[in-house]
């Protein structure tokens, strides 16, 4: 997360671009930097040192953050700013935001993991920012944040991404819809929605293409059996699906999920199993052979509760024959915090291959700052004492920022996994059987945990 400093200022405040070079003269209402007082800097240091983080005898904030050369701390703001920013009452100065687009372009190029991916798919970044600038030039001098950043939605229309955006009052809703395909889909290139719009599908992207699934069906004699069907999933924000275009044929879709059911009802169903609040991690033994582990969103609060739960598990946990893991309504967070609990049922060597999945990572000054901005925002209400897990997580982020090389170079690192799901059926089937419950709210690290647990042949994913 990054606060666009110039744009949120009212007339007469001082700000500039952190990418070097003067933006405007002071008489125009802008100066070269926003100096931070020693009081603000000291308060920020105390906030994290009280959580046990070692700042290596340095300040986390820079007194003159936009002075060249750029470094990770150039893009870090006081944590208090995340609390004081209110998108419902602030106004954006369009002329200032137009200058900030230069900063944003640099930040995204050096820190956004989807930059190269979008370019390879045909996205023109120079044209995008030029058109955004022209759009802002056509608006009033002071506008609402929602309008100011609405142009960014064009990128998200091209490249689905529920992790990237701005601190606006409108919250990103990442739920999905699922629909059964009535026919034999192959090489699908578009999904027709009931509202008349279309979603373009990439044939080479298996994530967008229809997939096989086992669906329970009732036989004539009343017994239940599993039938292999084909389904497609797509973002709820796009609308409901009507048909899918595959190899020139239009195949009807049958909705297989009701995403707008009452969340209260879903909470009630979860609490019926957990016997605890649906928003808190918990474990209970249903009987001597069946255990139940509730893993809600991995928020800062739940990260700490998970560490406590690890030490409070009864000796019988891990000895059952069957474990139900309930991740319904889990929207993500710090999924790594769950492994302390899961190690009662998982052998480290079982998940080692799945943990080293294929990925590309962008490392730069801005990527480190953006990563820390996420920690600031999500941990801003955390108070000591904290668990060793959380302290170590924060320390690793701080070390990358403060001990980062002085030169601010962009590096793209590629990790290629030697394992894939084709090898799943050849793995050892011994161990506890796992039933993993998920729903259409599963996002981010909920998907990551689902991927890791799904790598085990003894896991069945339901949802």
C-alpha cells in the first residue's frame, strides 16, 4: 500500500515526486519534500521496537524521504497516516495526482509483480498512464478519491487482480461464481454473462478454462453417487454467467453456487461445527476418530490466536483417523501462520514440494516498501506482547528494508518447481485423511493453503 502524498493535500501543502527532479516551484503550492519531524520518526521507531523488532540502530522513516537517491525508506509513511486517511471525506487535487502518476508508474514498474505479465499479454503501460493523465485533465480540480482512481479499473478488467489497488471506501470483493457447463467444453475463449457482457478467456490459461469436478447426484433408488461434471469459475463482480463459447459452440451454464446467501447463515453453519465464534481459529474433537480445525481469515489477531492454539492442542490432536479443516469465509492474510497448528497432522516432507511452487518475484526499493506498507496497515492495531512468529515475520521485512543495498535496482527472480499436481497420485497415501471445506470467499492465502493441502493425495477439497 502506498499513500499518494501530493494528491491528498489541500491547497498550499508541500509535496513532491520521490523519483528525483523538482516537480513544481513552491509558489505553485508544492515543494521538493515533505519533511518528517523527529517526533514523528521517534514515535514510529517506538511502535515497532515495542513489538520486539530490531531496527539496527536506524530510523525506519527518513526525515527528508524524497531526497535522492531512492531507497526502500523513501516510500514508507508513518503508520498513523493509515488511520488518519479517510477516503469518505478527503478530496483529490487532480493537478497533483497527475504529477503523482509519474511516481505511481515508477512504483508499479519496480514493485508490481503483474507488470511484466500484463505487458506480455499486450498491455501498453505508457499508453495507460498517458490516457489516465488525459482523463484527469478533463475533470474538476478537486474530486472524490473513487473518481480519481476509477481509471485504474481498466487494468483490472484486462488482468484480474484482487491484491492491487488504492485505499478507498469501496472494498475489493474477491468472491467467485461457479457454474456447471452443459456440454463438452474444449478451447474456450469467452464467457457470456446474463447482463450482456463477455469475459475473454485465455485458452492457454488453465485457471480460466473449465475443469472437471465430482458432483453428488441422487440415483433412482434414492442412493447418492458422485458424477464427473465440468465447471467454470469466474469473478462475482463481473456478473452471472449464461453460456461459454468453446470451439465456436455456445454451451449453456447452470449456476452451481449461491454466493449471496446470508453470511449470517453461513456463520451459523460454521459455528454449529466449531462450537465457537466463526471468526476465531479453534479445534475440537468431534469423536475419538474425527477432529475439526477451524481456520478463518489469517488476520493479525488470528495469527496470534493460532500461535496460542498450537500450544493448547490436546494430546489426542493428530491421532485421529480423519480431520475436517474448515476454511469457509477465509479471505486470506498470513497463511504461513497456520503451519504451526497443521504440523500435528502433516509431515514436513509431505508439503515440501508444494511449498516450492513456480513463481516470479519482483525485488526493488518500492517492492520492499509496498510489502512493509501492508504490514503497517494490517498490524497497526497490534499491541505487545506478540508471538515469536509475528515478531520474526516483522523482523524479516525490516531487515530487507534497512539492510537493503543502497542501489535501487529492479530484479525479477524466477523459481521453477520440480513438482506439479500430475505427481499427486503417485504420492504416499498413508497418513490422516483430510476433508478441506472452502467456499467462494476463499482468496489469497486461503487459496495458498488450499493448494498446499490439495497436493496431498489423502486430501479431499469440498466447496
